[in-house]
């Protein structure tokens, strides 16, 4: 990712403890990191994604690239980079403030303690992890603010009475085998909370590296209210921004969210299957990385499934006439697609209390908002970054917290709670059953049996963990008043539509 000299063709990565490894910034979204890696196809021909198939939003998500020597670890709920680990120092060169971490330019071993001490200077004592059988080598973990190293150490040479400088500079210690970058003052301080504490860095690296560009504030959470309002809570110090269905205008969106990454005209026409996906949408660059493709509901058949998935109540109007005026604004880096069009007087916005906001604007307005979950293993994975959400039902506090991590199918999950909330509005039979959709259905009429390689690009692939086809299982679409859910096998919500 950095420069290289003629004597060593391995790429060089700049280390900034507590912040970054080259362009890979702690706190960045998995969506941005994958697009950065994809941009360098020569260095990252294959990208391996590891996650728990049965619980993709729990635990951690890891990215590894064969031949590059490092691993990136993200939390499952917010999908933000929490830990950068160098696991093979022979695959790359590392530099700290312009100085090589391994002064010899590349041996079969990692940097020595002496070299690391020269660069990072004195440190507090670290932690010793003995071997399981009390023989051989244990591991000594030594950290500074934002960075840690693991040194193999002969178990017989360790003594709590000895200072770590003497032990690690002796022949009983081997060069470092692992280096970790993290957000915190020391490894012992953060190791138990590294995947749960709030990162200090933004999800989008450009916000940290180009503060003068005045990029839109990133969205932390979408709070979906019962009156057709979506409160977007943004990174401090930006105030919340309220999207009001049937009232918020395109100009409001541009002012608060910036220009969309791409636009896509709503249409009932079928796009030919041989049309490359990245050419079906008109890109509108605003400084945020994006794949330049259509909304995530666009299926492999070339048809837009937004309209088929959730009927927003505009059936009385000629769909051809309306489609020429309705456009999806795709905010890949915000985690949303927003449908813009003429005001819809028949919309049903969360009719819990029998009322719905109404306006009389002659201008184009927001008709619906699709919030993406970016669930690993889903058909639309990594087209948008993950945007977490909550459902706000203040009149019914006893139903508990309903959010983007709540399972849909469990006894205390989203479906049972929403059936209770809307029991007097819609028939339970209409709400309780989901329409089955296969996002990978081929145009030939057969199911597209894709293998474990999820093609991010014609020249690059993302290999998902597990090696099974479980993640290709059909999704189900559930409709409630003003809300639509795309649910994966296992109960994870891939997308929430508010209309």
C-alpha cells in the first residue's frame, strides 16, 4: 500500500499506533475496508471473510488475505475495525515514523526486542503467558499505547523478579511473532472490551484524514419512530437529522447527508442480464467510496425487487407514469437507500395510534427509506455499510427494546412483538407469513448454485468461511404497517424498509 524499493518488492505499510496501518484505519467500517482492499487487486487477489454462519451479528468478523501477513478483526454488531494483527512479518515491510521495523529489510523472523525498544522506547512491564506443559516457550506480551507485540520466551528464563528488558533482550527470547494495533492506552486495559467499547475513530477514514473536506457527518443509529419519522443520530458534534416521510425533500437530504453515491430510476422494465451491474446506476461522487451499483434489492434476474417486496399503497396510480418520477438515492456509505418521488397521499406510516403525518408539499419528497444490515452471508453483503436501527414504540414500553440485532423469529423476537403492536391494525395472517425470495435465482429458470466464493468483482473474490451453501438459503419478506423486513435464515434482518 505504501512505496517500495528495488531491493525488496514486499509492500511497505506505515504504522500509526492506535490509529492505522497504512490506509486501514481503526474504527473504519467493514464496508470501507473491503473496498480499499478491492481497489488493490494486484496485492489482494483473494479476500477471506470469517464469521459465525449461525450468528453472523454476534462475535467477531475477520478479514484475512493470503500472502499479505495480516488479519483485520471487526465487531459483529457495528462492523467496525477493532484490531489489526500482523501474523507473518515475512510477507510485508513495516515502518514507524519512516524507520523500518525490521532493520535488516526482511528475514525469516520478525523484529527483535532491541529494534522495537529503539523505536518505541521504554515501556511498563507486560504479561507472561506460560506454555501449557510448563516446558518450551511461553509468550510475553508487551504493549505501548495503541500497539502490542508478542515475544516467544523460554519458560525456564522467566522470573517475575526479573525486569522485562533483561529477559527480552537475552538469547532466551525470540523475535516478535505477532504485532497488534488497537485503540487504547495498553493491551491489558482494552483486551476485555476491545470489541464492545466505542471506537474513537470514524467509520469513514476520509473524515479523519481529510477533515477540511467538510464531508457529511456519519450516522451512528437510525431511530424509527411510529409517526413516519426516522431520527438519524449522527457522530458528535453533529445534531440529529429527522427524515419525515412525505415531507423531507431531496434538498434536505443533500444538505444533511451529502449527494447520493448513486441514483437509480425506479422502473418496471427488466434490465438485460448481460449489462454489468456497475454500469446500471449513475454514480454521483461525493468523496465516499462506493461500488457504483444499483440498490441492494436488485436481483440477479435484473429486476428491482423494492416494488415487489413491499407495496406502499400506490397501486391506484399508473405505475408507468409514477416510475418516471421516482428515483432511488443510494447512500452506500450511510447504509441506506431512499426513494424520492411525488407525495403519496395514501401511505400508511406506522399506524399504531390510527394517525399518520400528512403534508401538502408540491415538491418531490422522501417516500420510503431502506436501512441495510450488511449481514455476512447475505446476497447483498457489502453493497452498503451496516446501519444499526431501533424501533421506537413509546406507547408500548413493555415490549422491550427492538433493534437491528433482535432476532426476528425467537419467541421474544421482532415478529411476535410486532404482531402484538399491530394486532388491531392488520390481520395477523397478513403479517405473520413471509413471502419467500431467492436473491440468487438465475434467469435461466433454475436456482443459481453459487459456490463458497462470493464474487466481489470479475477479477477478485471473497471467500466466505464455512465452505457451505447455508448462507445461500432463501430469505423471507414480512410486511407490517409502514415496515418491511427482509429476514435471513436464522432470524437476522438483512434490511428494514420504512414506508
